[in-house]
C-alpha cells in the first residue's frame, strides 16, 4: 500500500469515526471499534513512514 493510499484510508476512517461518535457517543461500542481501526491505521503509518531520529 502506498503512503497516499494509507493517508486516504486514515482520513476516511477519521471521518467515519466522527460521524459515528456524533450519532452514538464516543463511548459507544461502534465508536470504540472505529477508533481502534483508526489506531491500527495510524500505527501502520508510523511503523512504515515515520523514521526515528537518532539521538545525538
């Protein structure tokens, strides 16, 4: 998956989470599920595209 595709998925999942949370509340089961999916996508982005800066 390309960086652009992953960013698009993250943005889509974030929008879905906002919609679900506004209808059902942030602590609803469905909102928590969407939040966990978003976390997984963000973790994948960090793992693949964010490089650690070496300490000096």
